[in-house]
């Protein structure tokens, strides 16, 4: 559980968050005293007003759903606590248009139902036309345990808001909007899961050893949006977790939870982030849910994935399914209402109806861009010698990986050695599967493709640029024999090209420190061994060199004084391997 917050005062937190909604959406205003977000008066046609709300901590629900085509107002309580009946009454009677009537939607929690219900009754007594829909979509707690209280309301509620809001925006009557809202709520099922309970700002820290705390490898299945317990805890991976959740939603043999028979030809899926799941991981979760729905014979016609109703920074997600049925009002359909445009910062569904219904499955499979044949250059080298020399250099990189990793752990993030080894392994595999041809342009070009696929990060990009230019430079120098001078000339052009993409120069403590001396000495002497030794010395000299570029700049500390630059050391090891200098030769391990 993360108990660290930027704003620890819960009152300030709620009030400032509500204020932010008026900053990000100019069409809404804030009644700060009553914590009501409402749409500013406009000259537009009158319509049924829709009000919702509940405790704070579920953002973007409910305030960020106030806007054209969605809610007319939202009433906020303190964190995880219902607003008072007087707050809700104020919203109904004075913060929205009442000419066409008011629909109040509320989630099925005792405090919310009582306070919103009391306000509704007061408004009715004052002569206003008001209806109320209570949403209970959660199947996490079954019939037996739920008892008379019934199902809790969770993220599926936002689909009720969206559909009802769109219908109201089209000028339909209160009776029609109320009917469709109830119909939507009756055709919803949702269930959540979380890896941890959440900490409410301002409250005492929980005891990590208490029975309430989940173990590191546990997940709470069916957890509510206020830290409420679900149906149980389990130690499962995502596929098994999703399978369990979908069974609770869909299994008609589970009489304790078979609240709804999802049998429509059209089903809407909502995968909701409870607040603390990364966008990356939510994408993986969504893919798993859609894949497993296929085994139930369900191909959702709309898939919404994002943050709609949270539990503060809850490290969990919920799955909601809407069984689309006929609205019985002569149109529009539920899907059309979901697709209807709105202007509310909390609603995230940018894909248009036209795009969904096009069902475009076309792809681009043309591989000529990457796999087109390379024209012979006539620049020749003995294929066997080329392969043997290159393999020696690659094996030297692999042998040096522990050293490079050790150095990079001190001054970087520890991945340099693994990245170099991964690239070396891939090129060695390539040489076995596709032997050298003796045309160095073809042979180096084939290696470039492997490097581009297997090596990532900054060093991968640098090597890819360098090698691509090397291929071009070698072709310019063809035909003929690939002598050391030819290689040196091509390498020099590659260095020049590399300098256009990186400010790294000798003395900046990067792999460039080992590269430039190798190229320079090879050009002057034509001696591979002398060039490799110059590279090794330059790599050694990076020890103690103050970094000017790369991760070592902001890692800080004095680690750079104890070890050489990892990239320079790895590249020097490669050059030493090319020259055939063995690890047991004097000077190999001078560091």
C-alpha cells in the first residue's frame, strides 16, 4: 500500500480537486460550500437534468462527468463518505434546470441511497418532477452474503450516466430517460480485483501485519471501491484471475451470482482502472479479458478501457459487461447513446461509431522495406576469415558481459552488458544460419538487420546508425578488396555520420571514447591489433573521467572514479576479440 501523498489534508484535497474541474472545463462551475459541480447556465434548449454523486475518492466519477451530453451536476462528499441530503437537495432545486424534470442516479450504498433519497423526496414534496435510479452492478458479493442490501454499485454505473445523459441531451422526456436508465442498470454486471487496500490521506497508517493487509502475492477478488472485502483472496496470475472474474459475471450455474444472463448479440465491455494500475499494464489486462471473453462466445461491440471510477490509487481493476437490449422507446439504441458526443473531461472514449462499425481488419504485410535483397557491391573479403574474425569479437563481448554489467551497475542501470551480449548472441546465431558471402556490403548489411531487431536502448540506436552508414560507405568504396585501409576509411565516415546524431565525443565518457582511437589507429597503421590496443587504453582511461552524457550524469555519486565506462569497455572488448587478443594475454584485465 502506498501511504505517501502530495496532499495529506483530506479537506484541502477534495476542495482543490473539485476546483480543478472548473479549470479544465470552462462550461462547469463549483458551488464550493455544498461541493456541487454543475453545468453553467446556457441558451441551449431545456432538457432533463441528470444528477449523480457520492463520496470523493472515485475520480473521475462523478464531477468530471459533468458536461454537455452527460451529467448536469454531481455532488461530492468527503473521501469515501456520502454527501448530505441537504447538499443533494441544493443540487436538485437550485443548481440544475428543473423544467423538464430531474433524474438522480446513485450507487447502491446505504448512505448514498438514504441521503439522495431524502433529497429526492424533499424535492418531490416541493412540487418538482424527480425520479431516482439506484445502480447495483457488482457481483463480487453474492446473493447470500449481500442479503437485503443487494449488489453494490461500482464502475458499470458510468455507462448508466453516459446512456441517460445522451438521451436527455436529445430532448427526450423524464419518463423515457428514467426508463432507459433503469433498463441499463438492470443489464449490467461488474466485478473488481485489487492487489492491495488503499490508504486515505489524513488517516493513520494501517498495521502491515493486520489480517486486512494482503500478502505480497495475494489478490482480493471482488474488492469494492471503499476497501470492502470481496468474495475471497487468492494467489493467482492474471489469466486465472480474469477467468475467475468472468465466471462470476457469466456463469449461469453459479446461482449465488447469476444476476444477469448476458445473452445479447451486442455486449459492451468496460475495463476500469481503480487508480493505481499503469496504462501499460491496463492494456495487458484488457487484452487478456477480451481474449477470454471469446471462449464465452462474446465479441464486444464496444471496448472501453481506462480510468472511469477509482478507489483513490487502488492497485486494481474492474470488469463491467453491458448486455445491450432494446430501449423500447423507438430509438435511439443503447449503442447509439454510448457513441453520442459529450463534453466531459472524465469520459474517455474517442473512437467514433463509424470506426467501430467499419470493422476494418486490413493490415500492412509488405516486407519489402526490410527484407529486400541487397545488391552485390564487388567489395570482397575471404568469407571464412570474415566470419571467424567477427565471431571472435562477438565471443569476446559475451565473455566480457559480467564485467560490463558490474561496471554499469555502479554508474548506470545495469543493462549495458546484457544488451551487448544479446546483440552478440543474435549475430552469432545469424552467422551460423546465414554464412558470409564474401561480399562485405551484403554481409554487414545482413548483420545490421539483426542488430536493429535485437538491440534496444541508446546503445542499440547508436550501433544501428553507425552500421547503416558503414554499409553505405563500404559500397561507395567498392569494388575491390576490403583492405584495412578501406575498412578504416568507411569507419571514419561512419564516425562522422554518428556525430550528427549524438554530441558524444572523446572525453565525454561514452563508447565513443573506445571507438575513435580504434578507427584512427587502424587508418594510420592498417594494424588491427594496434588499433584494438589503442581502443583498450582509451576505455581504461575513462576510469575517473567525469561523465558528460548518458545515465551516469544523473546517477550521481563517485562510481565513475572506480570503473571505466561500461559501453567503452564492451566495445574495446569486441575490438580485442577481432584482433585475436586472448583473455590470458598480458594487459587484458588491467582494470
